[in-house]
C-alpha cells in the first residue's frame, strides 16, 4: 500500500508539513489477494541481504528515479537461473515485499477485491505514516479570509 499511495507524493515536502493524499487515490483503488495459478515454490532473488553478489548496493534501490531499478530488474529477470521475481525491502514501509515477474508465474485472484476505502488495514496504515485525506470539496482548506 505504501508504494501505491506514497510514491512520488511527498518528495521534497518539508517533514513538518501535512502529508495529505487526495480522496480519489483511495476511492479509485482496491486490494486483492493473488496467488500462483499453479502453486509451487517460487525462486526469488533476495534483495534484503547484502547486494554485492549482484554487483550493486542499496543506493540503486532507493533513488526516486526508477530507470536504474528497472535496469537491474531486467538484468535479474534475464539471468540464466530463471528467477520468478524479487524479494526486497520497501523503501517507504521498510517491510519486506515481493514482486513477481508476470511472464514466469501466472497469478490468479483469490476471492473478491475489497475497495481500499473498506480495507481493514487502511486506517492503521494512514495513522502509521501520519497521512491525512484531503477534503474533496476543499472547504477545510480555505482560510477565513477567503
């Protein structure tokens, strides 16, 4: 959720400034549970460990410009070991995450999608990252002088 809702939104924002996302960013999204269509053990490149064996360090994973990360993803994808994806630490949530290469593993949705606004973990996510939701009418953002 952090990658989806926070990426690129708060770059350069003063740390003391309010962190606010548009209500539409929540209303337009759903949460779904997916799993491999043919369950099996996945082969993942572990990017949570020291990265020297891959020829780079964590700086390449933390830059806001994604061309370097995309190039490394292509290199890992094209590796002769045919990995299924990567296991990495999210730079926003500092939690482990998985990205699956869609040409290696066919994924299927399990159950119904949940609108993000109804997702049980949304409130705790917003609280954890101190993120507010902008009033779509703008009323709460007008000063008394307007």
